[in-house]
C-alpha cells in the first residue's frame, strides 16, 4: 500500500489512477505551500472522490515567506513564458519543496501504518528540478528507511519515463485529463504559454493522445 504525494497535476493524477487500479492507493496528500496555482486542489479533490481515495490536506502556507523569490509562491516574480531553458527554469524552483513534502507525507504514512509513499517525478523533470533526480530519490529513500521503527519506502515508478509515456499510461487507465492541472498561473484556464503548459501540450502531441485541456491561449 502507498500514500500518494498528490498535486492534482497530470503526472500525479496518472500515478493516483495507477495505484488505485492496483488496489494500492491507501490515501493521498495535497499540500498548500502558498503556490499561486492552488486551482490544482479542485482537481485533486475531484479525482480522489471519484476513485474513493481519502485525501488529506497539509496547510504549509505559513512557509511561503521562507521560500524567497520564485515564480510559484512569490507575487513579486512573474511566471516565465516559453519552453524550459536555463534562463527561466530556476525561477520555478521552490527551494527544497520535494524534501519538505515527502517528509510530511512520510509522517502521515507512518500514522496510517502505510509502508510506502509515492511521487510522480519523471525523466523530463531531472534537468529543471534537482529534487526530482534519481540521486535525490535514492538518498531520501535511504533516510526514510531509518526515520522510524518501521521503514517507509519511497516509490517513484515514473522516474525513467517521459511525460508522453505518462500521458499514454493515463489514456490506458481512462484518466480524465481535463480534471488535471499543470499551469503555474492561477486562474480558471491553463494559460497555454508558460513552460509547464507548453510541456503538457507537447506530451499529448508526442503520445498521440487528444488534449482535452482548455487553454486561454
């Protein structure tokens, strides 16, 4: 059984459906860390409700000032447009985010007597986000096995998959992609111009799967 670190995004929603289909979804955890795109919570709540998976919410919004200037949590920094590049990708990094979220998920998993937590980092994340790399996940997995009387494992089944691969898997699992959220801008529609929107569009195109997302642009 596993507790899913669940954002309501495309990747983590496919992970939720995968583990639910395997009968291994013991729960999901969504975190409010002050992100401007909290629209993702609506998607998370809807998918968990449909699948009958309990969703816990961690209110970490008080941490927002500690994260400094970045495009996800600071109103002073605009969300960069265009494809991911060295010049803009670091603007979307929330310092140590996955370490914080996974540590809290581990605490919840221990309380639930669940032996693993799962997150949806994939191969395309590696260059942009250090805390999505194999090296990070391996190190944290080792620490989680030591943090309590009973070891907690870290699962990352998508770590060597592309986003297009995840879209294909989601299509096989009958995921309603219109109820997933990727855009870093807040609002009712995906902006269609930021790097994560462009990555989402390209993933559907590469996978040969219809993109049912409503984009403002």
